[in-house]
C-alpha cells in the first residue's frame, strides 16, 4: 500500500494506492486526519509533493514502519528531465507529468494544470521532459485587475455550472471582468495547445487542476481531464523509485 500526498497552495489531498490502483481519496484533508488514518493502516511507502513548507510537519506523524519520500529535484523519475534548473521545478509539475506518462506511455504529452497558476508541461514520446510555460491562474487574473486599478471590482464565478451560463459579451463591468478572465484564459489554453500540436505529432493533452471544470465549457481543444493526475504521478514515482 502506498500513500501519495499532494500539498498545494490552498488544499492538501491524499490518495491510497494498491500498486497502481487508486482505492481511496482524501480530498481537502489535514495533518490530524492524515495522522489518524496512517496510524490505523500504516502504508508501506509515503510520497509527498509540496509547494509549501507543510511537508516538514509530516516527518513527525509518519509511522515507524513506513518509508517517507519527499519529492524534490534529486528524486529518481520514470522520465528524463531536461529542465535546465531541476531544483526550481515545482514538484506538482513533476508529479503531473509522471501521472500523464503512466496513463499514456510512449506518447507526446502536453500536461495542463489549472490551479493558482496555469502550468503547461511537455513530455515527448521518447520519455524526455522538455519544460513548458507558467501563466497566471483564473483567480490571480481577477485579483490583478482589481488590485492594479482604481475602480474595478473583484469578481468570481460561483461554480462550474455558472461558468457555462456566462455571457461572452459582458453587458456590465462585472460581466466583462468575469468573461475577460475566464474566456481569455480558455483562449490562451487553446492557442498554446495549437502551438505545441504544430511541433509534436499526435499530441495528447491531459488536464488537471480545480479550475479546468470552470474552463471546459469555453475550451475548443480536445483534452482528457484527470482530476487526480498529481496523485497518480506521485504513486508512479514512488513505484519507480523502489
């Protein structure tokens, strides 16, 4: 049994795996809940991806019988990492690439993670990670327009269902901000997909991240949405690491 833990900027979630099969998901969990669950059923291996400092707290609660792996730039990976600064590469990006590779081996892959930021990562069909792009996420765009202007309000879209009903042509300032942020981000994603597809044959686009559900009604490009891609990738890495 393996336990994969993804500590993001906003939430922490965990996945329990029997070999390659995800058998239990803990969404929006916390240290106390994880500790209780781990000591009830100690996993053989625990792997952690963290974009914050909270990973250090896990050292205090890991069962003595479990092996802890904290993913970083030195962890062995199931693909070749050609990033020029591997120590600065986000572990969530590494894990998402490994998750896509586990699902679609021997394919040219573009992995898009729409969270606090939007990340684009390219893995070739030869198993070589080339790098990618980072741009502002949905809420960051709305926050920036509010923060760096004198009178524009801070807006949001209540739910993925509400995003489907959003007017493309905003007839109020709030509608214009919502549409500009959401539809503009979808247009960016579509165009970046097209550019990668021009360079890499039979490109498979794999998406994850909480904001993809808001963007999907406005995306034209084919993609496969795998919500637990990072957890799947973490499990793949710890299986490879041995």
